[in-house]
């Protein structure tokens, strides 16, 4: 009974400044379909903010996990949103609820809700070490030592030495090649290859717990710096890394030498499939980091100097990161070409990784490729940049009501103005991945190769294509009325767009444009530069044209010679080759003449070549190399002229990705009846439903109301297993997140308080009396929704005026065929407590 005494103490002290969801397990009947229970530690808030919790221990059969909420009020009221899962059986439910599910001896920490007992790592593995030389990796004669190994099974790293050439090849094999890929579809997937490299460093001695981070996406020339104080669970570090989904993590070698730091151990435990690289501690140098930023940061973002000049640890991380990226990419960034920003945690809500997983925000728990997630519900983006922005916003919702309402104003205007909506959608769908385009443009390769030349030419064509869309985008925004859309329209009036396009058109043919198809794009690259600019280039292109004509003529002669319907085909792997139908009736003896080689049959088509055609392909490739080389020299000269104006593309990239996300929010409202949320000090949802369940179900889910105020801040929710308790809790959490990213919400009406934290609490079976007061303190300022099977708790409404009872209705149906009584679920929330007492013991469930 100590559990209920603790709950009673909490009820007496609740002040209504948070939101908690709790679901208790049934006393004896196990919950069918429950996922395996994971164990977690207690959480405290390192920032001094009140942290509250929510719990769920039953599974409705329609969502894969449990959810909840919790909070705080500040200016416009804010609170913390949490999720808590409790044991499933009577034996597991004997622990003290007030303990917060803390195992004896476990440490507490903010944000990290689900931390299983530590697993002892295997014996350290030996990783390769790469020793840099003076010319490519070191400055002032110093040597750069990189040590790489897999995170799995790594506890410390032994450092060896290999030549630089070996280092570079091995490192680059881990890093995505920068070949440009284009997607422009309405279903941009969130599951893209990881391309983010992160450097992490922690203070030592008295500064332990102060963590600096620097990250860069190899497909986006933006350096993000962070520095914050974390507690012993390093919840903030783990959460940030989960959001970044890194390809590689860099840490000082001192962090993983004998006697590993706890931070290194936790990161390797949570990111088993990520490559870890250790760099000598001396390269984590804040002075060098500041020099890098001064050298590489574009003038548009120069305010970063004031923000980070005293942030020593993030500057140190930046120094090691940028040095390492230049090393593995074998290229340097052009001066004043990068976007650098400091990302504080005070502008976004914190969602720990357990909560993101339990709520299925971006990944489905049963199938990671499945789109049944909140991201899948909201994702109607047309560009990769819009998709990335939507994902980051779902994982880090806004906490500023003014910014949220500004977005909502835009969505409302898009819904009310069809011409604006369809006009913007048509233009946005034509944009390529502007961020990746920028990343390639601002990198200067250390070595000039044919691949490098071809990449630069291709990206200049993409740049021309992108700039030609600026005017149509301006035209689509010209009639807008909301402040944010007007601001985007004003940003497109930047004269530098015109300057860059004018410089490009003086060198590049007007009819050169991005096209689909490898042969078509190859032709565009060959003839991109206008004639009479370089005489040798004109000669090389004439030679190339003659060779292509000769190939076409030779294949025509072969078709006439053998009386076969041959045609000329092209692929990037084979070059020019011959194709014909496999069911050709004129084929002698059913076989091709012996002159042809490399014969392959695909369905009803033969593909083959000949010795003469192979030789002509080689001549064609040689001619192409000459064309690319001379075009590359012209393109490099052109890029040097436009580098000083290229910073406007950062604004364009931001504008396109944000408009794409807002259009996606508006699109969702056209396929479902969502409503604009309000932000007050009351949580009120009228006839709200679960957004993911709506996508999965054949019919619209049952809607229910939610109402919590300071005078009524504790709801006890009862009902049989699979009656809808957990789904109801999850739906409120998802609606809260949708509201805070600027999306409409699945309800007839809704009002929310701003949530500053969203995290999961995992129940344990231990009884820690010393933590009871901590848990009660966290609960004091909370709105609470408590779902339970213990009907005795329903009677405490007589003791506490702020407690109300609700239940999910069920109906009893007697079947004449099997002569048993069934329970039919209505999934409808009603006032009062359930009358069901012996469910699961004598009834046949209708699932």
C-alpha cells in the first residue's frame, strides 16, 4: 500500500503545472501483445527545471508502445511532457510508484528515461591509426594522428602508425562520396544514408560534465556548435546525437584510453553501428577552432563570433572536426563559405531518444521502413531539404508561442488561398537538393581528377537550374499576406541571385539545363560552355560529335549487314552498346553472329557490343576527358568570380525547405479534418484522435475529449486491456508535438500549454524510499492522467477535490452460438469509473 500512499501524497500537493500519463498493469492478467519491457533509470533535471513523468503499461493492440506527458509554466505557460512504462504482472507491480522506477544504487539524470543496466564491454579491439604528413594534414610541422575502430566491442584504442596514403583511403571508404544525387518527389524518405560527422569533447577536472559538440553534414555546408552542462547520465548528449544520426563520431584519444570516461562508454553503448575515431587531444584546440571559424564562416553569419568566443569546448570540437573533415575528404572549404551557427537548447523542446522511439515519431517500432510514424503522417514534402527540416522539427519542437503562431498563420493562408498553395507547390517541386549543391560548390579539391571535373560541371548546371527558379518562386509569393511569407518574398529580392545568374549565362549556354537520363545529362555537360570561349574546347567537342556519329553509323551498317533491328543504346557503366528484341524472327539459328561479344539477355531484349564498338567507346571517353578538363578550367574561373555572392544561396535553401514543410502541413489538412491549435494555460482537446492510427485504420478512429486545468489536474483512467488507454495517452502526446511544430491537430478544437521537455519514464520493480521525495517534487506541478486497473484508486476522488474519474466504455454481448459473453470495445471515454471487475478471467475477448 506504500504505492498508493505515495500517490495520495502527490495528489495532495499537485499544483497543476505539468502533465503526466500513468498506466498501471492489471493485477493478475498479463497484457496480450505487450512488447518486451525495457528497464530504465530515474531522471532529474540538470537545468533545475521541474521534471514530471507519465506511465503506461498496457498495449491497445493498435500502437506499439506507451506514452505520456508532463510540465512547467513560464511566461506563456510551459511544461514537461513525459512517458512512463510500468511492469506488466502482479509480481512486477509491487514496487513503489513514488520511487520513479529507480534501481538501488542507480544514478539519476534529466532526459534519459530508459537506461538499461550497464553491460560490460568486451576486451578492447585494436584499431588502425593514421599518421598525417606535413603537406596534407599538419600545420607548422605537427603531425595529425587519427585512430579509427568500430564502436561495438571497443573500450579503449591502441594506436599504431600507417602511411598517410593508407590513412586517406581507409578513412574515405567510411565517408559518403560527394557525387550529387537528385530527388524531387512527393515522398522524400527520411531513411537516407548517414552523412553527419560529429566531434564531442568533455571538460576535465572541475569542468567535467561541460560538453562541447560540433557537427557538419557532408551534404550540407553548415557547422552546428553546441555547448551545455550535462549530468552523469549524459542524456542531452545522447539525445542530440540521436537527432543528428551521425556517420562518424570523433573524440579525444584521452577519452578512451585506459580507464574510459563514462561519456565514451555511454556513447559507444548507444551507437554500436557508428564509426568512432580518436584524435590526439591537442587537436581539440579552442584557439584553432576560433581561427577556423573566422576563416571559413560567411560574413552573413558573423554574429556567431559573439556567441561562441567564450564557448571553449565547442570551439575545441570545431577545430578537430574541420581538420578531420578536410583530411578525409581530401579537400578544403573555400574561405568565407560556410554557415556556422550556435544551437542552444532553450529554443526547442527536448525529446529523449526513448520517447521518440515509443511515440514512433520518425521510425516505426515494428518495421523501420514502415511509414506509420508521425513523420510519415506529415511528410508530403517535395524536396530532400524539406524532408530533413520536417524530421528535425518533429524531434525538436519549438517552445516559442510567437514563432509557432507565425507558422500557423502561414498554414492557414495556404489553406485559404488555393492559387497560392498550388502555385508554390508547383515551383517547390522543381527544386533540387540545394543544401547538397552548396556543399559541393564550396569545397575546393586538393587534387584535380576527371571525376572532380565532371562533378563541378554538373553542379554548375544544377546551380543555373536553381537560380532560374527564383523568379517563379517570387511570382508565386507575390500575393501572400502573412509576415513570414512576406519575409521569404523579400529574401528572394536579393540582387545577388541576378548577379550570379548573369555571370553564369555569360559562359554557359542558355539552353543548358538539368535533365534526367545519363546520356542527356552527359550531352548537357559537354556543350555547357558557349562556343568561341576556348578554341581547343570547340575542337574537342567537334571530335566528340564525330565519334558519336560514327558509332551511330556503324551500328546502322551492322543492322543492314545482318538484317537485324539493332538500335544504339547508352548506359553510364557500358557506354554505347547495341540492343535488339530477343524474339526477332530474322535471327539466324536463334543466335547472334560471332562478331558480337558481352551478350546479355534481359526479358525480351539482347544487349551486346563488338570489338570495334569497344574501341570507339574508348576514343569517346578520351575525347570526353579532354572536354571535361577544359570545361573544368573555365568553370573554376567562373566559380571564383561568384564565390563572394554565393552566400545568398543559404537564404534560398532555408526559404525552400521551410516553404516545403509548411506546404506539407497544409497538404495534410486537405486529406484529414485537422484544426488550428491554440496556446493557453489549459490543456483542452475536443474530439481528438490518434494521427498515426488514422493512417493505419480502415475507418476513422474513435474521438475523445481531454480537459485539464489547475482545478482538475488529475484524471484516473480505467478500462480493460486493449480498451484504448495507452492509445489515448499517446494521441495527446502526438497532438502536443504537432501543435508545437506549427501543424494543425487532429481534433475539433484544441488548446495546449507549451511543453519544454518530452521524455520517457520506465517503471522498475524496486522500492527506493529515498527517491520518493524526488518523484513527488517532480509531480507537484503536473497535470496527471493516471490509467490503472486498480479500481480502489477511483475512490480517492472523495478525498481530493482535484481528482475526477473517467473510463473507456465496453459493451457485453452474449453469443448464442458459443454461449459465452463477449466484450465489445467502443473506445469511447466517459465520466465515472468502469464497472468491469473480473475481465480476463472469465470472458472471451473480442480483439
